[in-house]
C-alpha cells in the first residue's frame, strides 16, 4: 500500500512535483534543448543513456531536495536506472526526501472526437508490481484534449479512471492527466466539460480510493477548486503545457491549492555545456520560482 509518510507529504507539504518523464517521442526535443543534437547519438539506447545522465544531474543537484520539490515523475528507464549507486526511486526518497512517481502511458492514438486517447498499455500489471517493489508511490498517464467535444472528453475521463482503478489495485496512487491543449479554440468551454466529467468519475470512486489530478492551468482562476476540495483527491497539480516559465508561474499563482508539476518550464534553461555551478544556479532559480507560485498565492 502507499507509504503513509509519502501520502502525508503529497497531501499537505508545500512544494511542487518535478516532471522528469520525457519518453521516446519527446526525448530528442528535450536533448536538443539541453544542447545535445540528434547526430550526437545513434539509436534509442544511446539516446536514453544521455537522457538518464541529464536527469541524474538534475536529481543530484544541491537544490533538488524536498524543501521545495516534494515529488518527481520518472520515465520507466529512469526508474530502473541508478543514481549514485542506488535505484533512482530509492535515491529520491531516502537521500532527498522526494516522493517518486512513474509515467506509465505509452503515448497517444490519433485524434478522434477532438481528443487523443491513450494507447493500450501492455504489461501494465507487471510494470506496477515492479514499481511498487522499487518504492514508487504513484503513477502518471497523459491523454490530450484538442477540442471542446463532450463525447471526446467523456471518453478521455472514462479511460483515465479505468486505468486508475487498475493502478490503485497495486497500492499505487494514480495521477490522472487529461491535458487540455493551450491551443484548444474553446479552452474555457472544454475545461467546463472536463470539470463535470471529472466530478462524475470522482464521485463514483470507492471510499478507500484516492487519486491525483494533473490539469492544464485554467482560463478562470480557481476554476478547479471543487476538485481540490474533493475527498477522493490527494492533490491537484498543474502542467505547464507549453507556457513559458514566467507565464506558467503567473497563472499558477492565481490558482489556490494547486501546485506545479512542470517539465519543460523547469528544465528549458539547462544546458549540458554549463559548469556544475552554472547548472545548479539555473536549476535553483527555476525551482525557487516554481515553488513560490505553488506555495505563495496571489
């Protein structure tokens, strides 16, 4: 079952969740942003090795501690990797006091009804068993809403909760992530439909089950407050979704009770060529800014 100390930290402690879960499709772009061109590696094995080295550099940085970073979402190969001689989840929790999560989705299918559902997740039960043994607290899975489509959004939420139920059976806490694209023409309308569908799903959960929600920063401040206050919800976290760090933090600071789970906004200014001092200073400044927006509200 979920570690009680981890659950208490995720429920109550100020801070934010670092999303370090870039997978196959987004990894080349993340490496390019970091300063590693496509021709610097050959094949997935070398690519993921470089990505693991980047993540390990972040995780071991002096500012990457539970003082401000309360959780971290890992890609499967990072979970299975080592950081300073320890399994990555063990290093995060035992050495840094940071709760480990695992990204479990395998990407998205083509768009239908204005949304992109998740691909099937073969071998999910075996992956969850392995994650639980490694000390992982919870999981994350993403789907994408591109249009204000009642049918499509209902299908997205249904799929998220179905996989969430499977994950909960392994004693892990699922993060449901039905992302609303910031390019959605009627983003506010899509968020209204999503809120209603999420309420239905949460109300149908057994009393013993808890989930987390990872949502796009809404058009209306505090729009997701009813979800934050729902008894089945551990925490509602925000994805940066393509907003710059400054824009994402400005929006987040207006949403009370919502904390960050940023990926690009956290790591975009980090470069492989930086000295350790430059790297640590840049990361520390981003962590401070995201923490302020998560913990200190307008």
